[in-house]
C-alpha cells in the first residue's frame, strides 16, 4: 500500500494534467490502404491478357483522338508509347506497295525505304530539336512525330479508294486536295505538340524539318501509281 | 576519440559527423578534417569560399568558355547548333549575294559555324531535285500516250549521295590543302573545317529555287537559270576563299580557284543532265517510226 502510495505520488503531477476538451483526440489506427507499386506489379501480372491488351489499345486510341483534335495538351507527351507510330508506319508502307510493278528499279518506294524514311527522318528531326536546345525528351518527340502521321495514312487509304475508280485528272485533283489537307493537318498537329518545348527564337528552325518530313511523305502518297 | 556526452544534449553538427565517422571504423579525425571533408562532400553550398576550395575545374567549365567535349559526345555537336532563326536567314541571303570585298565566312560565320544550315539545305536540295526531276519528266511526257508515270524513287539515293559528298568531301579536300599550304606559306587568313563546310553548305542554297525553275520545260530558261545559279554561288565561293590563298604562289592560287569553279560547274551541269534530261517523247517516237518505215520497205 505504501509503495502504491509512493508510486501514485510520483504520478501525482500527471493526474493534474487534464486534456482540455477542445482538443479532441482522434485518429485512425487501421492500416493505410496499400498503394505501393510493388503490389501494382503483381496485380497487373494476375489480370487477364484481355485487360492488358485493352488498356494499351485504349492508350493508343486516346492518342489518336488527341491527334485528330490537336490542342495543346500534355497527355500525348507524358505517356509516350511507340505502338501507334509502328502501326501507322507498317500500314503506310504496306499501302504504298503494289505500284508500278513492271519497272522494277524505277518504281515506287519499297517497304524498307518507307520504313527507313519514317523512322530515320523522325530520329534526325528529334536530334535536331534536341541540339537546338529543345526540352522535349527523345522518345516523346519520336512518339509525337509518329502519331501525327495518322492524317497522312488516312489520306493514303482515301487515295487508294479513289484510284480504284480510275486514274484520270479528276481523281488526281481529288487526291491532291486530300493529300494537301492531311499534310497541313499533320504539320499543324505536330507543331501544336512540339512548339512549347522549343526556345523562342528558334521555333522556325525546328518546325521546318517537320514540314519537310511530312512533305516528303505526302509526295510519296500523291505519286503512288497503281499497277495497270 | 570517443566523446562521452549526454545523449539528450544537443550536439553540434560537426561533432555528430565525427561520431558517425567513428562508428564506421574510420580513422580518427578532428574538427578541421571534418570541415575539409564536409566541404569536399558538399560543393553546392552557397558560401563562396567553399566553392573556390571545392572544384576548381568545375568553375573553369562554368566560366562561359566553350567546353572541350570529346567528339563522340552530344555536347560537342550542340555548339554547332547555336544559331537563331534570323542568323540562318541572314546567312542564306548572304550566300547568294556576292559583294566585292565582303567575305561570307568573315561576315556571317566567323567564330560560330553551324551545322544546321549545311545539313538541312542539303536535305532540302536532295528532295527538291528528286521531286522536281520527277515533275519535269512528267510534264515533258504529258501528251504522249505510251508514257507510264513512275515515281523514280531510286533517284533520291543517288541525289543524296552526290550532294552530301559534294558538301562534305570537297570542303575536306580544300581544308586539307589549305592546311598543307599553311605549313609552307604563312597565310593571314585561316579557316577551320567547320567554317568551310558552312560556306559550301550555304552556297548550295541558290540551287533550290533554280531546281524549282527547272520544272518548266523550256530549254532556254533552264540554261539561263543554271548559268545564273553557277555565277552567284561560284562568285560567293571565290570571294570567300580568295583571302585564304592569295598570299600563296600565283600558280597555286589559280589552280585552287579553278578547282572550286570546275567542281561547282560539274555539279550544276551534272544535276541538269541527269535529273532533267530534256529529250522529248516526240523525238523518240519519230525515231521509232523511221526505224519501222525502213524495216517495212524491204518487204514491199
């Protein structure tokens, strides 16, 4: 009892300390929900393949929509991927085949030539903009340039459909209009995405190679002549 | 030296550092060593003394001089792209307007040669020649029924090879030659390799409008524009390189200048002959009809 008194006397001061009523003591003692990325890795491994593929397809489709309505949005730049450019490049190269088969060396561009022009051209333009002091990263720039080929691919599809109906002057004029419109659209879309990352007094120096790149691709589309 | 202190007493920062060092079995150090050590480990502190003590070569690099980066690194090439739009524009205009006494390299390029101009002017010229050659062939053969339009895409690679070798190998040869002559004769004016590449690259810019003019299938107009482009670019090149070679022996100077002119002429005439061959289809059909007439006669 004496010890109890002694110990209670030691803690006597503490009992005088009162927790004032206007500071409510509250808290949550439950575990926070696990949000670590390790768990995310496990969960995407376990999900069905359909979900993974659909997620990537949705990302690619989202970027296509961004190219169709080009506003200055950061979404295209932030989550870059190269699936879309690869798809567009292969489609365009395949569609440019099958022209002028009788003269073998003076025909249209071969599959490998289209591939090389598109990827090598994008690479050179990206290097150019980085050397001129741009702040965009390497793969982001490749992604933007690849996705902005989409209007030209659509123009190629339209041109092939128009050529099914004959290759006279009217079809040529229609094809010319379509290719010019899509070339302008591609250039406008890519400069809308790339313009912010360039230093102010060098914008024209960066835009000109993009213009040349899409001009050459547009020329390849316009001069496509099917085998007769 | 283990400092036995009350663990709850606030310890100075340096002593805590030394305590940590001792626990890691480091050799004993005192406060001065710790200060030195701290300065070496944290060069980014704001105090000026520590910056001066810390990295002398870093201060040298940041002093605004051009970094001597090795040529396989990205930074080496970045200093050749240090141009603004108005500079490129003024260099292009200066390369087509020869002015007596004004040297292209001296006026525009000095101390800041760029690779942007030469590279993209050559690329534009390659595609311009391929496209315009294709268009002119199409226009020349427009009326004839047995002409089948082909895109002639293979000519792009030929054009690219010719133009890029002209724009890079000829400056290399000239630079090597000037270097060799400089070791024999003291020249007042010396050009670096990049400056010569710049001069040649920008001098090709006059051919882009000339090539576009060659689409029009008029022979007189084509020859007129060839001669005009030759004169303009050739005279700019001559005016540029004359100060570098004029102190030399007279025969060497004349040989050098004429080599520049001859190469330029070869380039222009070669372009015209190969890409814009002007034989019309009417001549071809006439030839073939004459041949068939001759063949049919013995039968009758």
